[in-house]
C-alpha cells in the first residue's frame, strides 16, 4: 500500500522534478511537523493515505468540515493544487 501511494505520487510529478516541493508545501510544515515524537495538537499528515488527505483538504475548502484554520488555508489553493499537496505529504517528504 505504501509503495503504491508513493508510486502514484511520483507519477503525478513532472518528469525530472520528482523531488521538487510543490507550491505551498512549506506553508504546511510549520504546523504539521514531520516529527512523530512531538506531542502536537495539530494532526500529523506525513505518510497518510493520499486519498484521505485530499478528501480532508477538499472538505475544509468546501466548508463541509469544521476547522479552526484549515478551511481558510485550503481556500487559498485550487483543487488541483490541493491534490498535489496531498500526494506530496502522503509520500512522507515532510522535512
Ligand atoms: C496554522 C497551522 C496550520 C497550517 C499552516 C496548516 N495546518 Fe493543516 N491543520 C491544522 C489544524 C489545527 C488542523 C485540525 C483542523 C482545524 O482545526 O483546522 C489541521 C488539519 C489538517 C488536515 C486533516 C488531518 C486529519 O487528520 O484529519 C489536513 C489533511 C491538513 N491539515 C493539511 C494541511 C496542508 C496540506 C497544509 C498546507 C497548505 C496545512 N494543513 C497547513 C493546522 C495547520
């Protein structure tokens, strides 16, 4: 499953740019830390299933899911950009 998610994420990236951070990704990592050792109130997103992250982001954007900050943040991106971010974080490249 993990390998399949990674393969899907890599397939989305343009050829030769599979390590390039998508626009906006650095705006997420300040709150969603890569460290699983940290006891944070912000839910971890790194390495989670891509579809799960994409669905959550779309729901925040559509105001279908209650949030403190994520609705406002998600509305700053279009759907394609949110899907790219979901794939990026699903592949656990949060640093
Ligand atoms: C200001 C801190 C902050 C930033 C920046 C931030 N998040 Fe969040 N995120 C949260 C909080 C807090 C929640 C819990 C929902 C809420 O209250 O908004 C959350 C929830 C989520 C969830 C749902 C996780 C779950 O387990 O249900 C996803 C997916 C997510 N964020 C992705 C992102 C992405 C992608 C970005 C960058 C565009 C981002 N976040 C930027 C604080 C942040």
